[in-house]
């Protein structure tokens, strides 16, 4: 029996009992009767509330818990006994859960299928990537092979197969570029055509293979004799051609020609090979490729006609100058080895004190046959022939020894100044050379002054600063020579570790009559003094110049007004006389 029916039966019996007692007046007091009735009704309502509401709510909560548990597991059914609405709801929920489980199972299967498809796709993509990389590698190999092949073809077209030197095509391209560059920048270039003398005899007597061997060996020797910026090419057979870029003077081409001839002098196996060289100069002998090649070829013919194993310039005058230049170089080398050179010294006078504070060492060359050869003539030869380092070190050592001798004789506090060339200045071992010379002579470093041309330090500021610092570390003094000609800026001058500047004689020459020279000289003196640098005026020749420089507070003067350069043994005798003459004059 359903709970609802049981509750109705109980309630009905309670009502009947109440009516019975009322009818037979069991409860006579109306107030009590009403109270009992009220309590009875309240109890009945409570009972009905519990039976029909609270009990059903508890049952509903229990069923909801079952539903929640079932939905979480998705595998359990909701079991509700009876035939009321909860059973109906339970059946629908169970049907929903069955459908949900079916959907989830189907979805799991689809996910499994998709995962497999994804894995398959990943594998296919990986395989495709591997295949693509292989094809790219194959393509790169093919492309590189094609590029290499094309470069090889280009190289073959522009290079000689036997010697691997540039051929006529590449040489002509380079020559046209050199002509354009030289024309824009006012430079000099040279073309040297080389022909091996009697080379055909080697081919005829010993065969082509031996001739090819000789050509390859001689081409390597020629290459070593040239600078990196020059070009050597093979025209054909036993004929080579050289392009010299940016040479300072046309006659310097003769130095290269001598090197090329010397490269042939050593035997190759048992063969002695000589060569003839024809030289043309741009722009003297032509301003076009055709003119330069034709004129070099004509010069080669003259060298061949003279017996071979020689070189010839296109113009006779150029050939004479080049020959004299080479003879001078050979004589200079011999003079250095035989100590035929000497040093002269020109004093420096401190204006305010009237004392000789030192002297500048100047190289002099008195040749037994040629007589006096000026530095302006042999110094460039020394620089181009590579003798400048040997010559400069000799002058440095000789000057230090001479000054040490003066000091030992009682002439203390004298400073000797020595000019150093650009090649010496930028030589990586210049500091070591200076230190060694000072140690050998025993001279205190403070009594040696190195004069460096202003144009040299302005050529490469950073490189010059490094060289100046290395030299300054030896303890010697440094001065800038020919100041005013190299356009040194104030910002650079204040960075240089120098103790003095020498105003170039081209400005001193116009003092005090030329307003421009006077203004420039005054500015130089004021600038140097503001930077704490001593000022030396070189080329002073008159008392008017000396007096004006004294008024302008110039520190030191040097020039013919004080003394001409003198040999070491005479300069000592003149120290006091020179000082007296200046003070009295």
C-alpha cells in the first residue's frame, strides 16, 4: 500500500474519533474542546507535511545523489523502485545516460581514429621533410657543381691554363681600369712586356714538356718579385706582361725590371734563362691601352736588338734617367757598407738664454767620383730600394755616439736631433731599434730628439698615435718637423706626445715682411705655447728674422744665421763662437 493511502486512512480514523467524542459530549468544556481540536488539527497538519512534503524531499535528495553519482561515473544506472514520478524521471535519466555513454564511446572511437590519422600525418610529413632535404641537398650539389663549372669556364677564359696567370683578356681589363684611375687621381703607371731570350731553343732541344716546366717556374719567380697590387699576366708562348699601379716616379719601373731580370739569373735545372723587357709609362708614353702596349712592344724590340738580358724604356731620356737612378742605388748600398757617408750638424740656439742647446744631424754623401750628392737626391733612392732602414739606423747610431762623446768632453745637456723616415716611423720594431742604439752608445734618452715630418703623422692618425706612444715610451723627445705643411688640426696636435714643433722654413722666409707668413707664424707660436709645446723656427737667415721671432717669444731658432751644417769635429769648436756672435749681433 502506498504511503499516501496509509496517511489518508489514519487521518480519517482520527476525524471519526473526534466527532464521536464531540457527539456524546465526552469533552464537555467548549474551551478544552476547541484546544483539543486545534492541537489535533496541528498534529494532523504536521503529520501530513512530513508525509507528503518532507519525506518526499528527502527521497528526492537521495535520488539526486544517485543521479549525480551516476552522471559522474557515466557507467551506473539510477535505480528507483516504485511507480511514482521519480521512477519515471529515473527511467528518462537512465535513457539519457545510455545515450551519453553511446555518444562518449563513439567519440572515443573517433578520437582514437583521429589520433591515428594525426600520427600517420606526422610520419608522412616527416618523410616528406626528409625527402625535401634530400632534394635540396641534391639541388645544392647540382647548383654548386654548376657554379663551380661556370667559374671554371670563366677562369679558363680569363687565365692561362699552363701557368694559371691572368691572360691577355683579364690584363686588358685591369689596364683599362688602371688608366681610368690614374687619369682621375693624376697617378703614374707602367707596362712591362717581358720576352724570354732564346726560349725556342729549349723547346726545340728538350721538348715541349721541359719548356712548359721552365715557363711555370719562371712565372712563379716573377710573381715573387712583384708587389701584391701589381699584375703579372702571360700573353702567349714565352711572353709575359706586368702592370705596375701607382708608382711614385716613372724611373722606379727600372727597379722592378732589375728584379725581374735577376729572377731569371738563377738556373732552372741545367738551363740558364735571360729576358728582355720593354717599358712604357702612363701618361708619358700614351694615355690609351693600345698606345701603352704598342710603345712597350717597341721598347722590347730595342732591348732585344741590344743583345737581350736588359730592359729599355720607350723614350731614351727616360732610359737614361732610370739607368742613373739604378747606378745611384747600387753606389748608395756600397757607400753604406763601406761607411762612406758622414753626418753634419747644424746648431740650435735658445733665443732667451743665448745658448746652444743642441744640434740637428744631417746625412751627407761625398762620392769619390760624383762629388757631393744631396740628400734630396739619394734619400728617395734609399726609400724606394729599401735601404732607408739601414741608412736611418746608421744615422741614429752615429748621432748618439757623437753626442755622447761631446758630453764626455764637457759639453753637457746638448740634445742631438735625428730625422726619421716614414718607413722607420711605422716600423713595428722602431722602439726596440731606438733602445738598442741608446744602450750601445750610453746616451741618456732625454738627449736624443727624433724629428718626424708632419705629413707622416697626418697620413694615418690612429696608426701614428700608436707609433708615437711606442717611441715616447723609450724616453726620447719627439718634435714635429715642417710644421704647417701637413695641416695638423688643434685636436690632433694636443693628443700628440710631442715636446716641440718646428715651423717650416717656407713660412719663416717671409718673416717679418710678408703679412701672411707673419700672421701664420704668430698663430703657430701662440697655438703651440697654449698647448705647452716648445717652438723651433728653422731656416732663419737674417738678424731681422731672429729679432722678430724673439719679440714673438719663439723659443729656439735654427738656420744659416746661426751656422751652416758642419762636421762633428768642427761643430765643437764653433759652439762658443756661435753663441758669442749671436749675443753680440
